[in-house]
C-alpha cells in the first residue's frame, strides 16, 4: 500500500476503507484534510471550493453543510458549460463529478444531534445532515469515501449520540468513519478521554480531536497523551482546526500544524470558516508545507487528475 503522499487519482478510485486508512497511517502524520462548504458561493465562482482546496495542497476534502438527500455543489454549474457531463446529469451525480474533477477522496459531515439535550435556542439541522441510518445509506450511494460524525456550533451534538451514530454507521456505511468534536457544538465535553475510547470500541477508524491551541485548555501535552492511547487501540487521530483560526495569519496556522504533528496526529485538518466556505488558501498551503515540506506539497498541488 502506498503512502497517501504518493497516491494519485488512479489509486484513489481503487481504494476501499482499509486502503485509505493504511495509506494515511503510512504517511506518518503528513496528511492534510481541508473542509469546505459546497453550498455557498465559492471564493471564486469559476471553480468549486473543493477544487481550490485541492490546488493548495489538500489530500482529503470534507464537505460541511451538505444535505445528502439533496446534494448540491455550487460552482459545478460553470463547469457544465465546458465539461463532458451535461448539467442535468451533473445535478444527479454531483459527488462523482466532483471526485472526477479533484481526484481525491471526499467525505461529508453528518451530525449526531442528541434531541434529549437540544434546546430551542440551538440551531436546527436538516434531515439530510443528521447522522441516521438513511443518511449513511445515501452517503454510500453517492460514492462518499468517509463520514465525519461531529457537530457544527450550537447544534446539540453529544458524545453519547456520536457513539450511537458510530454503531449505526459501521452497519450501514462501507467507508471510513471519523468521529469526535472540534469544539463543544452546544452540549457535552469537547475532550472526553472515556468517550473517545468508546468511539474506537464502537468502530470509528479515526478519532477527531481539537488541535492544540484551538480550544481553550487543549495543550500539546494532554493532546499527545490521548493520541498515544487512541493509537495504541488501533485508531488513527485527526487534529482539527475548527474554531475559525483557519482565517488567522499564516504563522498561527503553521504553529498549530506543528504542534499537532508533535502531538502525534495522523491527519491535520483545516476548517471552512476562513473566507467564503473555505480556509484562506494560503493557510492550507502553509499547513501542508509545515508538516511535510515543499516537495510533497507542490507535488500534490501539481499532480494531474489524469495520473
């Protein structure tokens, strides 16, 4: 199995769940995940935010706020004028078309809302964004490679609900399962050791933790200890920048990235709140260069999807 650093579009289309996990593990902490919002106006309307994130060095693309029952990716419309796929067909298969354009694995956030904890002040979550049996089945039909069970701000996602969603996802979804919290999401403890261990036992492949320096009190030392324990249980770990620091200066992003790597994270994630549904593109590139240098960053940026 190749390291994800060396994988190209022709490799990814053959991957199953275990292949993707193994390729990330072999990269030794040098994997970049960029989260984007596909339903808002892209930073530049001529391309999708996913294409832009890939162009600046991302290995994995995570779609936030996508309704799996009504998937829509803004920016594909302009491609319909010039591409091979008619506009109506693209609207029926937007995930497959986006995968063809970027040549990378694509995931989606699904939110395990705990309705016992949810209050009237919390934000409503559409059915197509909720972690449910039907949503997991639909994600498989769409060709999604991984699901991320987490919560957007003020949605009432709890660790208990995440655990139950992992169990359902393992039955219904064939791809990689990521689970954890980038921030509080309206309920529960953001860094709960016992909950994260239960997530691994329930079947999560990758445990998501807030990167050191993103959530108050999450320090590199405690992050490292938890990462070591989770990895000893067989899970991969993901350090998330999900607190709008994706819109900070390059130096801040670089510091968080290196702290995450010192902490042992297998994947460093950068969120979608930098500009219009995407991190500041230069910050994606800076994160990538910080954890793996110009060589692997530039190769990912330059490699054709026809390879």
